[in-house]
């Protein structure tokens, strides 16, 4: 009797052939990108969390350093009230805006302290200065008429 000669099997490739989908090596290699993706995601979350906690620790240290100093802990709410001719005191408009803003901030975030209020008012001052520098009055504009 004559035997049937079989050719050696072709080298396996990692394609999507149905026979290869049950191959353990194929299953291991196909799961690796998923694991790699999860590891990248966890590394990103860990570095993001580290940055957040690092910033919070620096902020905490700064708060403690300022509050432990010997200087007076107070905030400057702006110009002093003006004495009117009838003898009453009237707050300046900027002072009223600062007080209202601090009250709104404290109502929204009850955990803020004096350092946070100072930082907020520094931003308030910077905004006023920028507005004063960039604001152009209608009387300052000159329109040149064509001849």
C-alpha cells in the first residue's frame, strides 16, 4: 500500500484565522495590548494624582508658613469710607465690591481662610489695574475724518 505524503505545515502567522483564535499563544498576545493600555491609564492616573497631591502639599505648607508668621493676619478691603457733609460714612464703590465678592466666595466655599481671601483680593487688584490700563474712554478716542 502506498502512503500519502504530507507536506510540512506552513509557518503559523498571527492572523485572524479561525484555527489560530484558539491557539494559547495568540490569546496571550491579543490580551497584551489591553493590559498595556490599562497600565498606561494607571500610570497617567498615578502621575496626575501625584501632581494634585504635590500641589496641595505645597499650598498647605504655604498656608501654614503665612499663618504662623508674626505679621498681622488681615485683608485689605480697599479705600477707607468717605465722610459726607452730614457726618455719615459711605463706603467707596471698590470697597463694597470687594466685601460683596469676599462674602460670595465665603458662602460658596466655607472652608477658605485668610490666605485664600488675600490671594483672591490680589487677583481682584490685578484685574482692576488691567482694566484701568486697557480701558479707553469715549472722550479719549479721536476719529480722523477723511479729507
